[in-house]
């Protein structure tokens, strides 16, 4: 599914005030919350609304989004986790993630830097 513009997700204009954005988010969150709305796509829509508010609800992130969009610095869009960094692939591992990290790896890195 193609990612929508965050303003469209919340149903507000680009010139909306922070209060308008907050009110739109609260209204949609009440309507789409999975505990209330049992529609098959409610959880997905709720996640989109949450992602949109996470960016537009903070003036600094909103300004960055307005300037660069989702693909700009900070990358607001992206994966299923909303563009947040995951430790699951630390060191090139494809599964297990940080739990597979051991002190031998740390020792090897320190030896490489400090001799």
C-alpha cells in the first residue's frame, strides 16, 4: 500500500494549526482504535494516523517533513515500523539482532581501534 501524505491521513490542510492537528488526531484515534473499531483495516489505519501525528504533532519534525517529505533527512516513512531504527540487524546479522552480540565482538572492535 502506498504511503499517504501525513496531512491527508489526518484530514487537515498544510496550513492547519498545531491545535487543529491535535484535534484531528484525537478524533481519528478514537474512531479507529482497535479496541473500539473492529473493521479489518482499523489497525492499519490507526497506525497510519499515529505515524502522521508523531511527525506533525511536533513542530520541529513537522517543519522537516514540510521541507523534505518522508524521504528527507530523518526518513519519516519507510518500513513497517514507521521508519524507526531497529537493532535486529546489528553487524550484518539477519536475525536475532543485538542478543547475538557477545563480548568477543566488542573485544575485536576495541583491538581494531586501539591495537
